[in-house]
């Protein structure tokens, strides 16, 4: 459940970023699709499983440096805008970030 929410949130952030920066409609550009595929793969193989913290709070940085810089750029842009486009997902993400996982 927690990982599913994390995947959905990351996907929404990438979609929001791609739509704004690459002027796509309905589909991601190839670069953003690659980033999305990479992020989903990383989440699928996360060693923390359902007790995974949000990426910003995670003690393990599992992204390659280039992908890490791309996802940080996406999250920086989309994070604040999520409250307007996907308010429930944004609030859940904030709560997940503040909740201490066991």
C-alpha cells in the first residue's frame, strides 16, 4: 500500500513536470518515460519494502547520479504544485514524510 502510493505520487510528479516543461499531452516524452520507468524499477526493488521512507528521508540513495539529479529537479518543481493538482496525494506524501517508519 505505501509503495503503491509512493509510485503513484512519483508518477504524478513526473507527469506534471513533463506536461509543463516538454508540453506533452496525455503521454510522457521519452526522457521522462525513461525516468518514470527507472523510478518504478527502483521502488519495485527497494530493500525497505512497505516501511520505505520518502526518498528525501531515505538513508540509501539507490539512484544513479544522473537519474538522481533528474528526479530531484522533477520533485523540486512538482512538489509545491501537487497541492493544486493532486491535493490528496500531496497531503498523504507530506504525512508519509513526517511519519517515522519502523
